[in-house]
C-alpha cells in the first residue's frame, strides 16, 4: 500500500475516520498492526481503534496528518536524562489551545499513550502539567477527575513531610 | 470521565518544577502522594548560592537554585559549616530518600583576589566596545571617538587603585575563611561520612562550582562574577577537590553511586586512589564538563589516572559525556585531541571496551578522526551519539568519513552548534577558524542516514 493511500479507522463509538497511511504510521501501535496483518484480507476494512473515542481519535489523526512527514523520535531514551521541554512549536501550541475541553485533552493524552505516538504524548503531558501549575489541591482534583481517598491521618503526615520541603535557607 | 494511568502521572509531575505545585499534588490522593513524593525528597543540594547576600537571605527564587525541571531541597551552606548542616539534615528522616545529591557549597578558594586583579589587568588590554558611544559624534577626524575610547581605557587602568581598599578587606576575609576551611577539613570528611551512611537511596552525585557575584558582597566593586575570575587561571576551580572529598566519604561508608556529573572538572588535580576507584566502580553514567583539555591533546602522553578510573567503570558504564569549552563561548580550544588518551590500553592505545555503553555525548572539542572512530567502533552496544561544537582535525577525514565509519549498532545521532572539519591547509593550525564549516544537512541520502531538523538540532536515523 502506498503511503498516500487512505485508510479508515473505527473508534470505540463506531465513528469512522479517514486518514492517510503515512499519518497512521505515526502511531506505532497501528503501524505494527498493519505490518502483521494480511493486506489482501484487510484492504478496505476499517481498522478498529476500540480504546479511543471518535472525538479523541479525530484530534489525534489531525495531529498525525500535520506531522506525517516527521521522523518518529523517541522522547525517552535509556540512560539519558529526558530533555526538558520548555515550550511547544507554534502549530502545536495552537492545536492544544483549540482543544479547550480538559476532558478531551486527557483523552488525547491517553490515546497517544495507547497508540504509541511519543511526541504527541510528550506534548499533551506538557500541556496538562502547564495547566496544573499554580493550582490548589482541590483545583487539581477537579481538573484530573480524581476523588480524594486520603484519610485525615494520612493528610496530616503528608503536611508534616511537606513542611520540610518548603523552601528554606 | 477519563483519568490518567500512573506511568503518565509520573511524567506529568516531572514537568512541575515548583515545590509549591508538588506539595499541592501530594494532597490530591494516595496515588499522587506517592508519585510527587519522589521529586520532592529525592534531591538534596548543599549550595553556596545566596552566600553572596548578607543574611537574612531572600527566599529562593524557583529556578535559581535548581535548573528547570528539578525540584527538591536546597540548603545554603559554607564548606566549613557542613558538619552543622549535616547534623541538622540528619535530624530529618527524609534524607534516606535522597537519590540525587548536588554539592556546591560556598568555598573560599586561594588566590581568588589575585586572580581578580589579573582579570582587571587583562581587561585593560581588551578592545573597547564602541556600541554604547554617542552615534552623533560628527567630528571629522574621529577625535571624539578616540577621546571616548581613551576615557574607557583610563577608567579600566585606574580601577585596581579605586577598588584597592575593598580588595584588601575582601582578601583579609578570604584568608581567614581559607584557614578555617583547612582546620575543618577532617570534620567535613566525618560529616559527609555520616550523611552518606544514612543516604541509602543515593544514586547520583553532581558537583558544581560555587558561582557568586562579588559585587553583591562588596557593592564598591564594579563587577565581579566569580566564573570570570575562576577562568583566569588553570586549575583554580575546586570541584575536583570536592570530587575527592566525596569519594573519600563514599569509600569510608562503602556507598556506591550510579551517576556522576562534575562541572569545571580539572583532570590534573585528580588522583588514582582507593577512594576514587571506589567512586568510579559501578558507575553507569559519567559526565565531565571541563575548560582545560590539554591532557587529551594528540601529542600528550596517555592520562593514566583517568584510564585507571574508567577501567573501574568499564563493566557498567552506559552513557559517557565529555563536554569541553565551557559555557562561553562553547567553541573548542586549539589542537587535535583524542579520547584514547583517557580511554585506551597501552602500548598502542587499544580502545577500552565498555560492553554496556549505549550513549556517547561530546562537545566543545577538536578531535582527530581516526582515534575517535577507533573508540566508537570498539563499543559493541553503542546506539546513540550526540555532538555539539565538534571539529574534526584530520585532513581528508571529515564528517562524511566519520559517519561512514559509525558502527552498525548506532541507531541514531544528533548534532547541534557549529561543526567543522577539513583543515584549510594540511599543515595549518588545528583551530576552528582554520577549518571548513560542516552543515549536517549536507550529508547525502546515499550515506544511509535521514536528517530531521528540530529547532537548532539535527537528528539522524538510518534509512531502512
């Protein structure tokens, strides 16, 4: 199959999304799947991506289409401290700014993890971390959709330890 | 609603460089408490920063004590006060979780103020920057400009005299502090041993120079950034001395680490001793940043001290970084250099083989191509290379030849900064300005490598 040929992806909610093969190859999970499947038997059939919702998959493919010419770069390499990301390229900044909804952002992050798209995963993690900066504990819980399961005793112990971590001379 | 799996939470926390954010994160729930615990308490720094301010010290500014992406505890301390501070820190049970220990206490080094005067003397002979002068000078013969230059030079010439009282007072304090440091050296050794006995999780040690602004300590001084003064004389940096002190304490407590990083490393101050051998044994990651690289020169004899120490790390070393040239300007010094001066056996400089070595990073060096290739090709598992500010001094053996000779195990490599090769004259000096610039994207696809530009870096991966 040529890299510019189109494939159809089917999301968890049965929404179908068209993508170039080249863009799909940004997803290591799907790239590997396509390599091992018998092309003749699967040609024209939608590829199931049942872990990802249609809404998230659409955004992921939008990102992959833009980055389809890029080399897939491992963002984490053994034995080497990860390079600290301090900002995103302009297009990617706009891409994430347009998402708006924090739940969709978390879905994209999970989808890029499942589909193995290292750069999109790194970028979405960065954007989530940026959003958490300066937030109180309660605001963090609300952003991350998390319930507090700490007992009052556990909270007290954490507060005591944290006192030592506060900047002092 | 979706939430994130633990492996992603760890990565999100790594992008939260503020202690306050991590403290908030720890109270989110049990899982977040565990994940944010590590970066909060895994790093301890004994730093001289803020010693250039008189107490009470201002609260630390996030990002000043620790580089971006690092959080943890910084304790401002003078070398001589280490025993007191160690006792204080040991009173807190959290030290047992320290994985990274950064060491750059305030250290009053000898001859600092003589070196400061040398710096002033050298400045007198530096060209005057005309950028700030009045652009409206329309004197036909340029006499106004000449007069302005002369005023700057006169200001420089009279500076030692103007600052003499302050320098003498500072010198007196330094003399006192230096004597105190010498008296307390054994106590510092003992304190560090106490500390390392408790640091059961310690994996990484980073040694930095105490960098301070002397004009904050002594407002009458025009400018006195310590890094400029330290660079006036070879071997003035105390970091290699710190390395040996820490090595002694690790040896005495039989504590081993995996990762060692030393800034302003000065090889000639390093000794081959049971303590330094102990320090290098088991190391997986080594990074040495240095200004002076004469011991790597092609014509120099093998530097046996480092050869012996690298042999101790031979079975375990996974990543090696040799970064020269300093921060400013980052360009290499003159002459061809060879890694085999520190990474080879006698008598014919057979490269040391590191069976686990996967990553090599080189920066700020002029390197002869054949020994570099011999070293790289001897490493059976080498996967990745990173180079910046590297010039290849061997005539007719430039970057394409080097790349062609990369071992088959190399999966990718990355370059940044100015790169050069092919000396203009075969017999000319080995200096970056006598070489041709090499642009990484000049490498043709026939080389078997595909280039990708990202910001100021170029990545290469094999064309499959």
